[in-house]
C-alpha cells in the first residue's frame, strides 16, 4: 500500500497506518519513567484493556519479559474477568484509546473502592472518564484515530510498555530509527498478487504463531478490515484437533514460523486438508512466503505492520470500504455513568 494511489490514500485507515513510522521515530522512551518507582514497590505488573488495547501491547510485553531473567511477573487478562482477581500486590495499567471503554472503567472503579492506589491509565485522548478515575494517566502522542480499526495507537501502546520494562531493567531503548525504516519498508512492500488472491477467496483466514500479540491482533484486524471470519491458533494448535473441521477453501497465515513443525503443517494442513498455508517471515520456509526484514529485538512490530499491509491489500481487492464496517464501532462498549 502507499499514499500515492487514491485507492489507498482515500482511507483514514491507510493514512493512519502510514503515520506509524514517524510515531516510532519520535517516540520518547523516557515517558514511562515516572511509573517505575511505584512498580518496583509492588510484586507484579498487570496489563489490561479490551481488544486492540490489550492484545498486542500487553502480550508483546509479557513475551519480552518471559524471554529474560526473571524480574517480576507481568500478566494480562480482560477487564471483566480481572474483576474476580486479587490485584492488591500488582500495579495495574488499564489501556483504552478512547478513555471511555465500559469494561475498563468498571474494573478501575472496583479497584478504587478497594483502596487500590496504583491504577495507571493509557489513553490516546485527554480529559477522559478513565483519566478521572486513574491514579495517573499517560496520553499517547499519536493523536486521534478516525478509522474504526486501531493501528498507530496499538504500536505506540506497545512502545510505551516496551519502554516501561526497559526502564525497570535500567536499559536504554535504542534502535527506533531503524525500526521506523523497517516498518515503512513492510508497509509499502508489494505483495504477490497470487497470494492476495488466495486470501481474498478464502472463506476463513486463520492466523497462527507465537502468543506475542501479533497473530492475535491480526486475527481481530481481519474482521474489521476484510470483513472475513478469522481465528488465532496459538503455537501449534492447528495440529491438535481443529484440522478435523478445516476446509480447502480456508487459508492459514503463519507469522514467523517455528523452525520445527513446518513439515507437520505441510503434511496435516496442505496435504491433509488441501488448504493454503502462507508464511510471513525473514527466513525461508516450506510455504509461499511474504519475506520481511529481520526486526531483531523489535521483530513483532515489523511483523504486525506487514500483516496490516496484507489485510489492506486484501480489503482493497475485495472492494471494501476500509473505514466503514457495518457493525464494528470505534468504542466497542462505551461507559455511561449510572
């Protein structure tokens, strides 16, 4: 996709996606510094929110934390289920771009009633209801999104949590210019028309890969952007029963395939089911592959942006108005004071 052709540039969704490299380049890792002292005084970090405000930012933070020497638990859950948890020993970060999400505010109010004193908010708007209830709030710099599907805000939320963990670890967050360049590269890369045609014709689009927020977030974006059914199959879930009901008219997109198990995916899904498997990877795979640069420590951001490009190209090929889904809303469940 690009901003030179009207078939892309007419959509707010594409314009906001294309703002992302600039947001990455200008991101200040110091913005999370003021929260570090409070976090160190507690036993864990709990990251919550709904939809895109949680899937990629929180899960990528957990993925990053678990690959390191243990420092403190970093966990996530949706807000409604989290109301049943004892979070007394955790610093809570509640993310809502609108600052008006009902589930988020309802949980924060519950915690306030229990005299929880470390409830921080992450929003893209100032002076929101969430900010009113939170102990402190960081407002993203990316600005308001007009498209229903959240994109640039998701990346900045991820960067914020990334910087937060690095500040906890006393590490510098470097290499953002290189990340911005690679993000722009994958956003504007031309994708083989044959691959887009396969995805366009599929009845269901599965995403699989690590539970680091990338494939899960893309499965959600598939619904909003292409209006097709999708599902996230974590890890090697696709080999453990669901193949029984998969169909040759469906497609599986594998983000950064594991070096092991590719032969089994080939055997069970390509040969057994007769479906197409497409890989998104910086390395060669057994499948038709959309090749992307190696993002190193920031690989997940590059993978997510590559997925956006795939979905936009599919949506454009289907003739869909990318900015106007029929039922999805910018604020999925808006808080109304009782």
